[in-house]
């Protein structure tokens, strides 16, 4: 699944959980995206980063701060590069007017991901980690 498609689905999953006032585990996100039970959270890292920068660029609370590990109840290391986690999670839960999926310019976010990540997300994220033919590709979902 392409990272941009992952990001759109992650956005929808996070909005549903935000509206319910609950955090969501990486495992539940992976399952909702159709990945095998043994898949690790790193297969959605690019989708999570795109969702983070889409929220920041759109002046929304950072939805990805409510995606957490089951073991700790916290985002994975490097999973929340911004601000104070508790405050940011509360902002997500207190926000009630989430725009519809198609109101976010996902094409713009994808095309400008390097600059947007450097500005709003994880500086250098796309510069060093993705290259070659697999750029922007996640791992195959279960069949």
C-alpha cells in the first residue's frame, strides 16, 4: 500500500478514535489496514509521518499522538517528535470539528513531504530514509 493511501486510512482511524476519546494501538492500526498479525509498526511509519504533517500543515491537532504501543500506552520512540504528549493528546480529544478526508490536500502533502516534515514533523525524515524503487511503498497487506 502506498504511503499516501496509508496516511488517509490512518487519518480516518485516528479521527474515529479521537471522537470516541480513545487512543489506538499500532496493532489495531495495522489490523485495520489489513496487515498480518506479525507485522511490526515500522511498516506504517511513512503513513504515520504523512498523517502527522498533514495535520500540522492543516492547523489541526496531531492525530498520530494517540497511536500508541500496547505495552506502554505511549507512542513508539520517535513517534511523537512535537510538544508535550499529554497536552497534545488532550487537544486531539477536545477537537470536535475534524475535516472530511477529502478536505485535506493529500497530493500536496505527498509532493511536499520533505519540506513539510522538516517544518512540522521529523526533520530529515524523507531525505535519509527513503530512496530507490520502494520510495513511498509500505509492505504488502495480508491476502
